[in-house]
C-alpha cells in the first residue's frame, strides 16, 4: 500500500445563520477531470475556536492536482469560514 497523504487545516466558523446547511464550505480536488468534493462543512455546531480538520488525499499521491475551498453563502445572514495553517503531508 502507498504512503498516506493528508490535507490538514484549521477552521473557524463564525455564523449568524442558525439554519443547518444554509452556508457551506467544500474541500474540492481536481486531478484533470473536474472538481470532486471530498468534504462538506456546514455553518452550524461550531464554537468560538479553530478546529483541526483533515482530508485523506492518499488516492491522489503522485498526481498533479488542484485543491480549492469553495464557500457558499445564502443572502440572509453572515457566515465566515476562516482557514489557517493549511498543509499537505506525506507519511
């Protein structure tokens, strides 16, 4: 089996919208065939601190990829998805 490859980041969600799923942050990867969603985070259930999140990228090891964080917000109440210390590690 191959060596594990992991995307790690810290996420702080600041939302004034109490409706679950009203606003989302998607972690997406494109290896040449279009973007695929690896994780979806919604706006509810967060406290006032950063939380470490991880996504397994092992299946993309050795490939050229494009990563993106895609935030979607409705037009009613503010949600902020704040990212820090984004890294990719192998091993």
